[in-house]
């Protein structure tokens, strides 16, 4: 459909014929959102940086708290490793043949009462 734009003149918004668009309002939604994503990401990044600069204490606490929790997880992991390091399942063994047990075979299935097989 051909429309009249007071600034650009006639605008052909039929994308299926390969005619370029004179404004993003004439473009279909599948083209429009792709062009808007970088602009919106830039605007949100700028807003977040302004907020981080205004609330320096909050930004510092959020950053330090995440580092604190990562340190706590690391320390708990190291504590668990130390506690269970004597067990064979948690050791790096050069020869694991000592832990292996011979399996005689799979026992036959025994039907139980009440079940249909």
C-alpha cells in the first residue's frame, strides 16, 4: 500500500516486493524489533550505569556480597574435601583394582505373589 508521508513523500510499505522502507514504522514487526534491540540495550546500560553511580554504597554492597558468597561456597567445598579425603571414594587412586569386587553374576528373578508376569 502506498501512503503519503509529509516529510519523505510517498512511502511504499510492501516489504514482500523488496521495496526499502523510509521509516521503521512502515516496516513489519519482524524487521522492526531487530533494529530496536541495540538502541534499547544501550539505553538500559546507560540507565544502569547512572543508577550505579548514584547508589555507590548499594553497588559496593551488591558486588561484595556476591564475592562473599562465592568465598563461602569455596570454603565449604574445601572443608568437605578435607573431611571426606580419607574415604577411598574421594581419593585420587593410582591403582583402583583394590576397590573392585568380583560380581558372581546376576541372580535370577523370583516372581512374587500378587504380581502378574
